[in-house]
C-alpha cells in the first residue's frame, strides 16, 4: 500500500503495515495513541492527519487508560495524566477529538476501530505493548498501520540482531543518521472531529481521574517533576542555556546535577528524541557530541536490546561470560548482605548508596552515575546475583518515573555485565565491572551530593 508519507517528512522506514488491507468505509481514521503521548513531533499523529485528509474523513485520537499496568503506581499515573491533560488541550486546538477510555487499551481501540477506515498505532518495544498491537491487528477488519516515533533511527534499520555493545551499534546508527535526523512537518486536519460524540474520561481534573482508578498508593507522586510536553521543552531549554556547555566535564558528577532530566518525559513519550536531537544540534558548541551519544546511541542500544531479546527482564539476557562468572562466584562470602526491604528503606551501611536510594524515592529520578553505583552494590550486597537482579529491577520500576523502560532494563543489565566486557576478576563480581565508594570520593565531592539529597 502506498502512502505519501515522505511529503510529511515521515520516512517510509518508519511505517509498518500489519496487513495488506485497503481502507474500508468508515466514519474516521483512528489513531491509537499509547506510546507517543504528545502532539509535537509525533510521526504517528502527523501520518494519521495526512491519511484522514486523503480519505476525506475526520481524525479521532484514542488513549486506553488501564489501572492495572504492570508495576505502575500513583507516581507514574499522575505524571502520565498531567501529560495527557496537555495532549487533550493541544488536540482540541487542532479540532481533533481525544477519546480516553478506562479499559484495556486494545479493547477500546477495537471498539472504536469498528467504525474506522483504518487504525494507526505508535511504535513500542516492550513485550506487553507489542502484544497489545498484535492483538488489535487480529481483531479489526480495517487496515492497521504502525508508525515509529520513539527513536531517531528505526530499530530494524539499524540492525537485524541484538548488538553486543555501544561500539558495535554506533557505526550502524551513524550510517543512517543523516536520513532520519530531519524535521517533521506539522499538518492540519481538513475535517474537524470535535462534534463526534464519544463516552470517555474527562482529563481536566487529574485528582478526580486518579480517584477513579484502582491503584496501589504505596508510592506517592512527586513534586520534583511534573508531566507534559511544555514542561519537558522548558527543562530542555534550561539545559541548553545553562548546562550543555558543561555537560562533557560534569555530567557524571552527581554533586553538580548537570543533566537534562529528559528521561521521564522520553519514557512517557511526552517529548520526541528527534526534537531533542535537532534542538541540541541547533544549539551547537561544546557538549553536542557527548549528549547525542547518550540520547541516540546509548538509548537506541537499549531499544535494540529489548526488541531482540526474549529475556530482557531477567539474568538470562546477560552474555555467557557474565552469567558464567557470576555463577562461579555465587557462593563467595559477602561482607554485607541486605534484604530487599533494607535496600528499599535505605537502611544500609553506605551513606552514598542510601543517598542514591533516597533521591530516587523522593524525586522519582536518580543521577545516572549513582544509578550505576546503586546497581553494582545491590549485586555485591545481596545473597545471590539472581536476588540482586530482581531487587534492582523491582526498585527501579517502582520508584523511577522512567522505570519499566528499555533504558531501565538495559541499565540494570549493564550493572551485571550486559553491553560490557570482562574485567579483573574479584570476589562476588567475578569479571563483572566493579565500582566502590573510594572511586566516588576520588572523582567527586560526593558528600555534597549526600547533603543535597538530604535537603530534598
């Protein structure tokens, strides 16, 4: 099926058809928004507008609000709803009806799809989200098309296999970057859909929506970060103005906090990685290469990982050498052994680790360098590597606003040897890379970090 997506700046490689059906007679084009929760730089939305215009029908955007998403709690839902509230207003300004239904997302899409000419989806990589999309494609009669808007270079275009490390994926991304690092044109629907009548959840009062959901309330929302594209763009502007020139020298220093804080917004799709990359390149100067390395190469390595690995949420995902060395040292004597509850409550002997855990619990985000130290020490101070892996994933997914994300799964796996190489062998770690408190003290004013977290 031919679509004129290059006219909208949407490369054909971003578009995947689940079938070869032609559009059917219907009342509207349906865009099921789930992963890309934004109206700015959203390839799936722009593709949907163009298709609706070609078919001379309105566009309806749908979001499925389920209250039992795995490992999500009130902290995550509030941040997400704040962003969706902004999406609602933005779509209304473009004469597009935004329908939010409180039900299993693919079920709501199936119901609305009964009256649609075609259904368009945004791309996702975790197993559950991929299963949702396949489920919908089997149940509707109209064509289902998926559009990538979550990475700069589409995953299949980079590699047909799971890449070993950043050094192996970097040249493959660089080879394609010029084609995909291009602006996205914003379209306008010819036919408004605001007068179409649908039952749905009203988003204007986030507190009321939260009360109507059956959530686990053991993790309260945070004030440190509020959801929404406008907030993400404001944070990015501040970073570019005040911090990016310092990024190469100070981004790893937890006491300086020279980071962009984009990860929660990227996780919920409230800001586009393409938009960020173009803004960073436009700013120019010191820090561009280093920041784009993290945003594109490292982030898209994690997408490659979860897309190609059947075991991205367990130790089975580790390279053979890491699994073997950890097994060989599983029975090594540990100087300290803590339970998951002790880790969670930051009740251990190490003030630096406790500060990292406290930062995550208080703010919903931990400094990236401390996140590496945090994961390494869970490995060192747990009864077994398997127990440590499960603890790290549980805490990361429970408290981090960017938890339950390909970056999070890759980050935890890295602490256990993924995307790395063997190092000097030692107790407990085997050949897995080691980190210690002396390294923190030598490189940074780590006590300044501890004091800053105390004041949060």
